[in-house]
C-alpha cells in the first residue's frame, strides 16, 4: 500500500512541478537542473540516504540543501528537493524527473524513439531515420540507441505506441513458429 502511495506521489509531484515551471516559462531550465541533480545523486548514493533520513532533523536537512543548492538552481528546483527530503522520497527523484520529462516532451512535441541493433549503426543512417520519423510525426525525435547482440542483425524501433521489430532474431523465431 505504501509503495502505491509513493508511486502516485511521484506522478503528482513530477506533473505539479512541470505545471509550475511552465507557468513561469522555466520548463527547460528545471528539466536540465533535475537531470544534473539526478546524475549527481547517482554518483553519490550516500548523499541521497542522508537527505532521505528520518533521523536527521528537518531544519538540518534544509540547511544541507540550502548550502549545496541555493543560488545554483532555480528556487522551484530547490523547493522540490526540500519537499522530497521532507517526505523521505529523494530516492524517487529519477521517477519524478521521468514524469516531468514526459510532460515536457508531450508539450514540446518531442518523441522518444528507442533503436536497438546488434552492433553500432552509422550516424548517417540514424540521421536519415530521424528525418523520416520527424516527417511522419511532425515533431522532434530523440533517439536512444541500444546495443543487443542477441538481435543478431537488423533493427528494432520502439516508441510509446509502436514497435517495429525487423531483427534477424525475431525473423528466425517467426520462421520456427511457422514450421512447427
């Protein structure tokens, strides 16, 4: 039950921060700051444990956050970190960032496309793929490249709504099913 409440909170917090940022026209800045902070937290997991700790007095946690972030990030970003710390949810920052980024991408017509291949693909081929997808969607495309040697060859293209699997592995699996 507690996990469900936390996950719902993550969605609400990420969306609320995005709404607030968009009213102030600071969406891109806050997105950038959240990404940097998430990276920092990944590099320093003990810092996250401190900020999440119920044993440390609230005032002390706020002092730590002010010392480390005041004047370096937007006040909404700092206040968001303080809120997460008060709720002992700093370890959910990446999930909140994901929700924030989802709203940012939707509002800015940005589509995330995952491309999986057995080995790295030439940049010119990826650029052609991006151009084609941008023509089809009328939006901006952000490619996330993945290497999976089990594909054997070919390509898998995934978006929120579609999956195009043109990998040799899937072709072989389909052939095997047809023969059985």
